[in-house]
C-alpha cells in the first residue's frame, strides 16, 4: 500500500475509532449510575464488571463490521483466553474501561482506550475520559490533541521540580509491595514535588502528554493500557521507553514515560524491577 494511500486509510480508521470511543464512553457514563455486577480475574484486586464486557463487545463488533480483515486485542477477550499476540496485520488494542476499580467506586478517573498498530508499529491512539468527556487523540506524525487543541509535554529536566505518576499493579504480596514502596521512597527522596496514583494508567499517561506531570512509570500494566497513550505522548513530544532504558516493548508490561530524555533516564536509574509475565506469554496472558 502506497504511503499516501495508507495514510488516508489509517486516518479513516482513526475517525471511526473516535466515534466508537465516544459512544462507548457514553455507555460507561450511564453504567456508572447503576449497581455494578463485579467479579475478579487474576487476583482479588483485578476487577471486571458486566460493563467492561459489554463495552468491549460494542467497540470490537463496530470495528470488525467496518474492518473485517483486522485483528483485535481486547482486555476482556484476553481474560477469556484469547491469545494476546501482536502481528504485522492492522491490529486494534482495546481497553473498554481503564480504571475498573475506579468505575466500581464511581471515582472519576475512568477511560476508554483504543490503540491501532500496523506491522507492530503504533499508528494512532484515542482515549476518552468517561466522566468529563475529554477526548485525547494522536496519529503518528500529526501531533497530539485534547478536545482538538494541540498538547505538549513538560520540558522539565530537573527531577526536584517534577510530579511523578505511577500505579500499584495487581501483585500485592509483601515482597512486591516492598519493592513498590522502595521505588517511591527513592523518588520522593530525590526529592521530587510528589508522587501520585490515580488508578487509571491511560489517563495518567495522558496527563504526561498535557504537561500536567513530568513522568510516569509502572510494572504490571498491559498492552491495552499503554498502546493508545504511547502514541499520544510521543506526538506531544515525550518519551516512552522500557524500564530498562531500551525501546518500549508493548508486551513487556512495564513502561517509563516522560517529557524529556533526562527525566526518563533518571526514573530508569532509580527503579528496582518488579517481575510480571508478558502479555504474549503462553499460557497465562493474564498473570
């Protein structure tokens, strides 16, 4: 496919993604008002609701109807046993409700996230903040936007002036929690302005893209938590890498994102790793 032809095709795909993300977000907005049916997946803290499954079905069925040859990676379909493998084919990477625990408690940090990759390279991302209707979008080479207004990361290089975001992850055993708290203590003693946990990886990453915070790191997130947001941060001028300092591996379940290389490299140097099974491991993609 010629470059101009493919560019037009992916732009059309993104237009559909925006429409379905907004529609799905409205479903989530309505669902949060009602009693939720909640169950667990891999751990007692890894929650799923009927709304997660219904919203994913809405998104995938809509996209599959328009793009029947494309592949799909979704959080709930992966939890149900579908292989989480990224191929060279055009692939949609979907988190129907990022921040499910927040959703259950009506804590207002919940998002729909839709990423799109071709030949294993991320092409665009769409993230819809379900509580306030904020729409984040980005397409490779075309900039990042919040409600149509271009956004840019913070260019702060000094960690002592940084606000850093993270998430806890699904593992809550004492050894993991000791490493997690130790990583936070290292960053707080840098010192930094502070460390925040908001319960939604995708929205935390969007805050990096807008410059509201300087850096984000996490062990234990999934490819659907990072795919859309990675495009948005990069197009906002930021850095998204592996916690080792190497290139981002979507399936590795670990990430560092920042507005500057200096900030990202500082975070990398402070972290003690936490081990999670890869998304594309076989068996057990939901470990």
